[in-house]
C-alpha cells in the first residue's frame, strides 16, 4: 500500500525548482497528513530576489513567506508541529526568537535551534513540518 | 505500528560494521524514516572517501537501494536534510543531487556540519512508504 505524495507548488514569485538555476528542491511536499516544508531563506516573493538583512529581519521575511506557503497549501502556522531553525551564529538566537515569538501562536510548536554555517551568506534558514 | 527496515545489502548495516546503535530505516505512519546515509560501499561497508561529487553519488545510490528494498523509491522522498562539510560546495551538491530527484524533488534543507569519519556529505531522509 503506497502513501500519497504530492508536491506543493511555489507561491507566485518564489523560487521554482523546475526553473533553470533554482535549487533542486520543492517548496513543500504533502504526504500522510503532513506537509514537509523546505528550509526557507529570506526571499522577496514579488521579485524572487534574496533579501539580505539582520537575523531578525530575515526571520521576519521567512515567517511571513512561510505563513503564505502553508496557507496556500491548506495548512497554517497554528498547524505546525515541528520547526528547525538554523542560524549563522548562536549569539543571534535571542534576536531570532523575539521575532519568532510574534509570528507563531501560543502554545508554539516544537522547535530546535542550532548554529550552522549556511550557504551563500544566508543568516537564517527555517524549515518545518505541519499537519496538512 | 513501527517496522524496522533491514539493510538490503550487508554494507548498509552500519550497526554491524561500525557499531552504530541504529537501524537503517523505520517505517511508521505511512512514512519511512532513514538513518543518516553515508558514502560506504553497499556490499562491503568500506568507507568511500572522495570528493563531494563522488561521495554524493555513493550516498544517493545507497539511499536508492535502501528505499527500493522497503518498497519506496527516490521519487517518493518527501524531505531531505543534506549535511555537507563546507557550504562552498553547495552548487557541487546540487549538480549531483539533481540527477537523482528528477521527478518533483522533495523538500530539502542544506547546512554545514562536521560529519563522522571525515566524510564530506551525509543525507537524512523521509520518504512516503
């Protein structure tokens, strides 16, 4: 018995993996009552351009985009079960957390935060798993 | 219900070869959760150190063998965590990775980490059963 697997398309403007030069990842995949969302970086959804800023400002852009992505897929931030946050320096964790707390409902989902060296000068990457 | 997926080839049994206290994969709730995949020879378990490109080919080949033995496939991947030793190799990873996920790639996150035994890549994956 095979479980259903469905690719969730990018909202308008977001990087589309079928386009040349885009990373080989789908924005999100739905399977078995869950939506698995790729690690998001701060991107302007109108232009598709990267938005470089502070850890706090990149976090805000990512979470606004994440909300839009989840809602377009029929889910929402209050259906998120687990979040992984990667930041370029753990010294920035409080700055990320302050913005994060304003976007997620209370009680918030499970979360892991860790410092990591991220590709291409990115300061924050956020990925999550949500109920479909 | 939780079902342990055995190694389809002896080299993929990292518990037997290296004492890692882990199963190759576990099926649960319609999903298959794979242990971190490493560039080891699927028949002998020998470590295949090389370039990120060569290691990535071995890792993705091993993941293919493991998923197919469990009745799934690379086309049914839903989420991948790609750990690489240096973020400068991001484009190199993409070049190899793209060849294995041609049909609607899974959600993915890439970051840099220290990987066991000095390997350049490890993949952590969840697939639809």
